[in-house]
C-alpha cells in the first residue's frame, strides 16, 4: 500500500490559517470516517490532534479542525502560533484492516 | 498517569533479529487496540503492526509481513514486536502506541526505541 498523499511543506505567518490536504483512495480515506491527524515535534512522541475526521481529543486547541470530502481529508489550523511549527501526519483505517499514514507535511511558521 | 515504555532497540546486522518490548502502566492491553509505528530517518511515520482489543491476531504492513510478529503478555501487560530478517530499511525509531478505536487512532504513545540495522 502506498502512503496517503500530503504536501511536503506548507507555511504561514502567525495569526493566519493554513490547510493541509491528505489524499487517499476508496480503500482508505474514502471508505470510513476514520481519518486522524498527528502533530510531531522532532524528538518527541507524535500527538493526536484530530480523530474520526473532525473530532478533537480533550485538551487539543479548537484552532485545529478537520473535514473530509470523498477521498481527501483536510486539516485546518487557524490563528497560527509559533509552537504549531512541526510535522503533521494524516492516517486512515483501511478496508484491509490496516492503518495507513500520509507522507507528512512540514509546517513552517514564518 | 497512563504510560508506555519501549525497550529492546539497538544495533543489529542485516538478517539478524531483535525483540522490542512495550510495558504499559495504568491501563491493560486487553481492553485496547495497540500498535507499533516507526519513524525512519528522513521519512514519515509508518504503521508497522497492530492488534485489536481482546484479539490475538495481529495485522501487519506489507513491508514487514512475514518477518515481524506482534504478541502480548496479558499477565505482565507487555507488548512485543519480534523482528526477524532485519533489513537496512528497518532502521527507525519504533513507537508503541495505544489506540482508541479498532486499530487506531493512537492517543497514547511511548517515547520510542531506536533500531539500527547496519553491517
């Protein structure tokens, strides 16, 4: 299985909003409402920020939101802050009972 | 505090074997799906293997199928990843993670253990 497709990098200025896309297929992203997003700062463990397409775990800022249309899911980060600079990964449960991650997107806060 | 601690990483030659362990605190594996995820140098996260709650059958990524085996010791609350036939491309930080759904998403992660495969 190939990784889900994400842009390699995105950037934005503090206070702005950015969107990261995650494109899969009908065998993963398009099949179920089970898309998740993780934030990863180098040297730390990844952190779950969105699950089930648009739900936020307790304690995650409402500046993070997610949605899905067809085979593409998206993560929106509004009101960018310096600490948002990190790698972001999407993931999806698949029709063959596995999990697939995206290639990752490096967010730079200018 | 719910915690996962991995161990067992190290340097191994191609073709060799390693066994990773993941000890859980403050929760029991049998009640949750668990998984192993790796992060190779310069690459992205990759799901390696997973096991549903109450189910002993593990699922694997194609890249490790037939070489890696995921098991768990319910009495000791320890998760294992037996890695045989290691390849250079298996070099990565390996994370153990607790899932809140069928096989994911992963809401609790360990700090990881480094596996280096090199001659």
